């Protein structure tokens, strides 16, 4: 079978590609279909957005499509940025401006109240419109100063207690073993191997 991974985020694509390495499937990415339109993410939940992206791409390409919608849910911010994590700092937001905005919003918040979680929903949709979703979560806390140069997005600010380090300090395979995305994709793999 063939599968297209419907993301424009290079960090996500790298992690997803690594986890799917052993899967007997030819894996395409959006780069193989340069003319596809941008899919607007106007859902209120990660699940809605993941299904919207995967079902649109499955329909447009005629291939089973996998999409990841994810984000950072910060306790002290009432769950923000949540589904708006990619564009937290506004239009043209980058990882740098998003991280700066997060630090600013949490300025003065003491370590014991800086709890947060990454959420990930993976949707797998077929060209006939049927979809299955898988989700994963990782709890941690938001550092006051970025640490590490790996990963992407908010990784340098996300401290994982069990590892004693930020996500950006972990090698990709180690991050995949414990992350929200890794957990969701392991559930999907379990399902694929039985299909
Ligand atoms: P696609 O929709 O094309 O997949 P995107 O970056 O717009 O790419 P999302 O809408 O799902 O994807 O936004 C998720 C954002 O949440 C992402 O841009 C990061 O800022 C953040 N994020 C998600 N997973 C993360 C991770 O593992 N480490 C750090 N930040 C993460």
C-alpha cells in the first residue's frame, strides 16, 4: 500500500518518517504533489483539524493520507496556545517568535505553576472519506530559558521531568519513544500491522 504524509512541517515529517521506517508501505509527502492547495485549519479541536487535513489530501491524491495536528496546552494559560500553537505569535510566526511569546506570557509564573502538555492527534483517512484517529500526550513544564538545539517548535522550552532535560536536548529516537507524536503513531502502527 501507499501512504501520503500530509504535513508541511519538516520537524514533524522527520519524526513521522523515522517511526514509520519499518512499515511496509511506500511513503509519499506533500513535496511529491507540489500543486496541492493549502488546507485551512479552522477546527476547534486537534481531532477536527487532523481529520480535515487528512481527508482533504486523501480525496485530492486518491491515496490513504496521514495528518498530524498537535500543539502545546499550557495550564497557567487556560490551555493556550492549543490548536493555535503554530501561529501563536500571529501571521508569519516562527518557532523563535512563538517561543518568545510563550516566555513573555509566562513571565513571573513560578516553576511549580508552569505545567503543560503536548497533544497530538494523528488521522488516517482513505480516499472514500473514512477516517481513524489516534492520540498521544506528553506532560512536562515550561522552562524559563531555552535549552538544546534539536527538535522543533517549542521543544527547547519543554522540560521532561523523567529525562531531566528539554525535548530539544534529546536525540530524535529518544524523543519519539516518549513524545505525544510517538505514542499516537505507535497506536497507528499497531493497527496497520493487523490490517
Ligand atoms: P502541518 O499542519 O502542515 O502539519 P503545522 O506546523 O501548521 O504543520 P500544526 O497546526 O499541528 O502543524 O501546529 C502544531 C504546532 O505545535 C507546531 O507548529 C509546533 O509549534 C507545536 N508542536 C507540535 N508538536 C511539537 C513537538 O513535538 N515539539 C515542539 N513543538 C511542537
